[in-house]
C-alpha cells in the first residue's frame, strides 16, 4: 500500500521528468502525485528592481516548463505553475489539494536552505510531511571526506576521494551506482487539479522576451538531449579543444545542468562509460573532472556558507581594493567591453550579447578585473550573476574566488594572467575577437591582440582610431601587475 494518498512534487532546479529523485520517490510512496513549479517572487522581484526585465534565464525556465508540462500531460499529469512567494504558496497549495506530503530535491544555497526550512516548518505544523532528496550532484555535503573525517578544501585530493567513493560503492566505473531514478514504473499515478489555471506569461510576471531563440538555445529536456547527442562524439577531443573559445569544444550543457533539464547522473554515466571503454578516455576524464569540480564547489558552499559574502581565506579580506570614481569608471569599462584589451572586450561582449562566456575567458576576465584593475572580486561575481544564463552561486563564487586567489585551492596570488599572452595562446588567429569586435577585423593575426602598439599609419589603414571606434588600454598590464603584488602583500603578514 502507498504511504500517502496525495503528494506534491515541487520542481525547482530539476525541470525534467526522467531520472528525477523527488518524482521517483513521490510515485513510489503515493497513490496520486501532483506537480508544481513556483515563479518565486523572492527571487524574481530583485531582478525587476534592477531593471532586468529581459532576462534569458526566466525565459529559458518558462519555455522549459512548457516542455515539462507537455511531458507530464503525456503521462497523465500536468504542471501547476504559480507566480507567488514560494514560502507562502506551497503550504497554501498543499491545503488546497489535500496533500499529505511534499517531495523536493535538495538545494544547497543558504537562501534556499532557509526557504526550505521555513516551508517544512509550515507543512509540519499542518500535519503534512516533507521529503527532500539528493538529485543535482553525485556526492553532497559530508559524503566525501578526508581520512581524518574532515571536508576537503583542495580539489585534487577531493577528486581522488570522489572517485574512490564511487569505487567503494560498486566498483569504479560500474554504473549501477549512478542508476537513474525510474519515474515510469512507480506505484503512484500522476494527476492534476480539475481546474488548472494557465501558466502565467512572461509579461504577466513583468518580464520581456529576449534574444534566446536567436542564440540557438533550445530549452527543456529535448534541448538538453540534443546538445548531449552533439557532444558525445566530440567528448574524446574535450581535453585538447576546451580552452579555445573559437573552437566547438565545450558541451554547452551548463545552462541545462543549472536548471536540471538533464540529470547530472546521466552526464557522469556517459563520461564513465567512455572512460571504461578506453575510447578517448583522456577527453572523457577531463570532462568528468569538470563535473567533479561542480560537486566540489557545492560541497564548499554547504560547508562554508560565509563565502557568499566573504573570502574563503579570511586573510584575503584584508586586501584594499580600488574604490572611488576612477574604479567605478574602470569597472563600467570592463562590464561594457571597453578595456582596450581585445580578448577581454570580446569576452565581455559575448557575455552581454548572449549570456554565455567560455570557461577559459571567465578565468581571464576575472583575473583582469581583480589583478589588473584591482577591483573587488565581489563586484565581478555580482555582474556575472546578473548576466550568465548558467549562473550558479556555488560555481560562480568558486570561480571568482579562484581568480582572486581568495578561495579554496585557488591560484597563488602572484599568478596573474597576462591578457595579451592569453589572447595569443587561446585565440591565436583572432577568430573569436573578430566575431565580437568587427572593427578589428582588418588586423592580422599578430597585431589583433595589441592594436595600440600599431604605428598610427597602420591603425588608420585598418580603420581603427583609438579612443573613437576602439579604446586605448585603460591600464598597462606590467604596471598593474606590480601594483597587484603590492596590494596582495597584506596576505603574507
């Protein structure tokens, strides 16, 4: 007999039907299962206050929910979608539907943990159960610890322990430990209210359509599967191709992984199968390492929630960052892609125009902001949080603190990316730069990385006027590097 008569699955960052932990257990333990998603005003209203009415992520979620609703209807259910305060509306919805238990998947961000604790308290006060499951990571919280029983703060030993944990469960690369949660053969039945209100439109919630459809980004489970199918034949080349922004090297699945239109278990299974087969396993191992990094940063956020506001390493909070009008002007130039360094500017324009930035460029632009311009990493982190389609607090914070040297297992403070050599190495032919800075298109592959060094006659011939159609560098890297070493000297004391 099922444990509950009626249950509710509250979808959040897990917008799919298959390989879904909460949905699996709800169907297993309930007679009838309702499904809901809340456009949470606590999350969306601050975006509107910032003037971000055209937010690709909101549009991506909206379209993905339509896909999810179609699939749930095909299986006999439907998706209840509300635009409200989730803390208030989930208990109200449970009351309205006569729900016995609410099923969710874990969320690890401090604000989400507070929200879930509050909802759970309200539900239990009404005599309803709350069940939460691991779903968006392979290992979580305290599942990967050192031999001393402590959380790791360095990635490589964490990764080794991660792989050992997989091995200790069922044997390394034995994929039964990553088996999907079957949501088709549960005892329960998907259902929906007799009267189901239509999904609120973007306009009704205060948002506008974006250029998402023009970017070849297909939301939903189908979009995720199409990208995975495209990437799997390329996985063997991932290690060699991933660092070059003009090359089709990444999987481009990050936004789907962020909103759960595909399961992390599915991606790990494919990587491990490729490794076990011995075919292109260097590329597959590198890609698996990126997935392990994701688990690592989730663990760090859970174990050290102070990193949301402060440095992981407390001594790095002593650094005196640039401030005042000059720093504000430099920050604006960085945001708008007007630094005078072509690779930096092209990367920022890619972010602004598409909501995507190549991972190598995330490191280079973050290093430039913190170590060339001397601006607090938190300002850059907040800008990325506003712009990135795949924004994830754990990974974004981890990446920024890595670049600023203030995070766990971060680059040493004296390692400072040179924006010129990074450009010459990873966009040697200038293809990426030309895509976003067409005014530099006439420059040859040698000159395109440093247009300010051209003789004036050559610049005029190429159609470039510094300060008019392309800026001069706002800072000279060699001088900035010396200033950064002085700035970071407080860390040694």
